[in-house]
């Protein structure tokens, strides 16, 4: 059974995405096309590379998220180092450790560039690659879907390194330095589309050949206030608010039947000091959510509804996004 998968961004909360994928895998679905933003691009890249849910669980259990906070020499200066880094380098941490970690994991499965993820027999460019990741081009103020979108910058999509694309998608503003290519600054795609559930949709009124499942990270209730004791805390709170606002947005009615909404408890996007207990809870939340979802999921019913429905409400939103998008 084929299925397209879309994973939402959410920093360390992405552990919940892995739990949900475990159940998708148990249900017998084979990923056809995969899309993700930020943490969703990390999970999506691992799935596209051929990692099983069990392998990914082993990876996240052993991962020290603190190593992603790779400071520069300036950042090591007491009191003012982080602030100087933001002013001079546009981010507190370099982000090189996260990129290298992803590069090594993909290499273990023989994946290096998007040429390694080309799908045979594709009918449209958006289906050419098994993986699509979303990033935001701050220089031109537009959403970019990689790898196809990189052609607009004079680069070959086939030659784009998958780890680099993931790094572009997960560059949380101010927290990680942006990726600069061809003079353009690329940051976390969550600023523009944290949950690109629309990416693989059939035209309105056309029944899809197989389902698209979305995995979304949501807050079960009001989280605690951000502690702000200085400029660095202020910047961190601002970034959290920008990115986590997506968790509170209403999912369009047309997307609810195909979306697994994983509660994330009290974990914030940039809680890189996440405890083993919090990891276990996030993972189990993904498992429980997906199992509940599949108890009532019926593709035939959903497909018939899509066939009968006129253009759903998200079409206008997608049209506005695509007017600013390179894909």
C-alpha cells in the first residue's frame, strides 16, 4: 500500500513524528513521496533513505541534542558571546554539527545527493524525488521547495546534497546561522509553511490513487510562559512564538481526516536539553495518536469525498503560497 507522507516541523518535538511513523509502517504502508519542514525534513530524509522506524528510534534514543549547539569561538566568550554571534553571524550556533550528523546517517544508506532519491516513472516534477523539503528564502521573501526550487538559483537539483537541503530547512532563525547560497539567506521553512500537507494533492475533484498522511505536532493546552531575563532569552522567546504559533493554527476541515495530531506536552521547539522521560513521552504520544487514527481511517470513504468535492478551502491558500514559491 503506497502512501505519501508529510511531516510537520517542531524542533526536538519531532520525536513524536518517529512514533507515528512506527505505526504507519506497522500498517503496511510504503512511502511513495515524502515532504517535511525543519524537524519534519529530518524525519522525512531518514524515511526516504530507507531507515525503519526501529532504526530511527535507536538513533533518537542515543542522540545528544546538546551537540547541535555548536558554538563558534566568539560564542564561548562569557556573557556577551551569544549576542555578538547573532549580530556578526546571524545565529547563536553554527549548525554544522547537525548537518554533519545528517550527512553521516544518509551516507550509511548510500544517499548523498537528490540524484540518489529520483523516483522512476514519475509523471510530474513534484513527484520526481522521493523527498521534498521546505525552506524559506529571506532574501527574496519566498517559500522554496527543495530540490526542485534550487534550479531558480542556477544550481542542479540532482546535485543538491540532501543533508544541505535539510540544514536549510531546519535553520531556526537566530538560533542557527542561515545557509547562504548564491547570495541568498535560507532559514527554517516553518516561517512560511510548517505543514505542507497540500504538496502532493491531486487537482480538485480528482480522487487520489493513494492517501497522503500528515503528522502534525500540537500543544494539548496552554504551555507555560517563556522566561525572559535578557536579550538572548528575548530572542529565543520570539523565535519560539513564531514557530510554535503553527501548532495552534486550525487545520483545514479537508485535512483533518488524513492528519495525525500528536500532542507534545510541555516540550518547546528548542528544548535541546530534553530529558529521557520527555523523549519517551513524545515518542509514545506519536504511537498512540497514530493507532487511534487508523482505528477509523477508511481510504475509500476519503477518496470518494475528494472525488465529489469541489475545490476545497485550502486551494486559495495554496494559490497565494505558490505565487511566492519556487518549486
